[in-house]
C-alpha cells in the first residue's frame, strides 16, 4: 500500500513539472470545435479522455467475468451439496452392510446374550468412525 502512495506522489510530481514547463498557449481543433489553452491542460484532458474511453470499453468484459464467477459459485455450491449427499448415502449403505454382517454372525453363533453384546460392541467399535456424524 505504501508503494502505491510513493508511485502516486512521483507521478503527480512529474505531471506538475510537465505542466509548469509547458505553459504555452496552443490552439486545438477537433471537427468543428476550437479549443485554446495551455499545452499541458490539453494533453492532460486528452489522457483523461483516453482513460475514460478505455474504461468504458472494458466494462462488457468485466460484467461477463462477474457473471461467470457467480455462475461458477452456484455450480460449486450444488456440487458440494451433491458430494455431501453421496457421502451420507455411502456411509448409510456401509453402516447397513456392517449391521447385517453383525446380525448374520449373531444368528450363526450359539452364544449367550452377554457374548452377543460383546461381539456387537467389538464389531461396531472397529468401525466406530462410520457411525460418527461428519463435520
């Protein structure tokens, strides 16, 4: 930020030096208009007019880019929502697969209730991260 201040001051000083050195009165003609003024003033006005014209010519491109950016942001939000939905669906399917595997093991086992509970805890504990909500 400080460098821009220094550059601005240097450019301003150069413009002042140019204006002081070019105080001669000149006539400028554009189509049917006639202007009379100092050379520095006419050149500064010409530069300002050029800056305005170039800014106006760049407006359509900047509007186009802003529109593209907003469209890409909307697409990004939709894709993130879709990804979250698919992750949740995948975790749900994986959880159901593990639960059905546990129940198949329990049904095939001639165990007491405490052994069944321990088996369930062990199998669920191994894949505990599947049952935790994602942040």
